[in-house]
C-alpha cells in the first residue's frame, strides 16, 4: 500500500513537472517579438526571437512580447525655419514599427520593453519632429517646393537613422503639403502657372502662324497651277 502511495505521488510529481516545463516553452507569433531576459548566457541584456519558440528557464529568466504591428503617426510640424529663415509648416503622416532586424530588436528590447504603444508613438513623434526641423533647416524653399523626392529622401535618411537607435524603423512617409506663412510658396506656384500659360500662348500663336503660312502657300500654289 505504501509503495502504491509513493508511486502515485512520484507519478503526480512527474506529471506536474512535465506540465510546468511545457508551460515554460514559449512560442512567438509572427506579429510579435519574444524577448527573454535575465541570465541569457551571453554578453547581451536579452535574447530576441522574431517567430519560432524557445525554452524560458524558471527563476533565472523571464520573458515579454513586443508588438510588430505598424503605428500610424500624424505629425503636424509648424513654424520650422528653412535655410532662408522662412517659416514653413509641413503636415505629414508617418508609419513606424518595431524592427525585426536582429540588431534593432536588441535595441528595442533595451529601450522600449515595457512601454505601451502610445508611449512608443509619442517617442517616435518627438524624434520625427526634431529631424524634420533639421532637414528643413538645410533646404531652401525652392527645393522643398520643386524637389519633393529629395525632401522625402532626406527625411527617410535622417529620421531612419535616429529611429534605429531605439529599435524602430520608418516604413512609410506621406507628406501632405508644404505651407509657409509668408506666401512665398504660393507666389512660386503662381509664377510657374503664369509662365506655363504664357508658354502655351506662344506655342498656340506659333502654330497658328505656321498654319496661316501653310494655307497661304497652298492658295498661291493653286493660283500658279491655274
């Protein structure tokens, strides 16, 4: 009888031990990063897994998840000084997310682990606004108005580098508009429109002249033949 009791207790203990170890085997969904911290056995603050699974040792290790879902951040930058000291406003929308790049995952684990999505979005917004002011300060109004690709490329480069420092990556940039309080950009647009209209009028007049000449030559040829 005592043997059966001991065997039953040992069996129950073994089952509970198996269940406990199974519960410590953590799987990582495809839209998250699994961060294992504590005694990782490496000279790193944590181990990061984008997908897959790993065993998390009890007592000496613990874990958390970081969400990879992109965040849409509206940035309404106002009164940024251009290279010509003209203040401009640039409403834009940025898509940012935690990176699954191995090096950037570790940076995110060190700086963002435990922060909520709103806190991460607020941090990213501050970085974006600071770098946008820096980019605009190094460009003239004509460049901002005519060469939007150069402006967006500069934004990608500068903001991307700073976001990488905290484990984030810039996914998309959508610059809605570029406005200035002095009306300089509007004047440039009006000048370009007026020039385009004048060029079109000149082309129309030239085509009409060519047509009139051709018509006169045709009539002259007809009279000669008659």
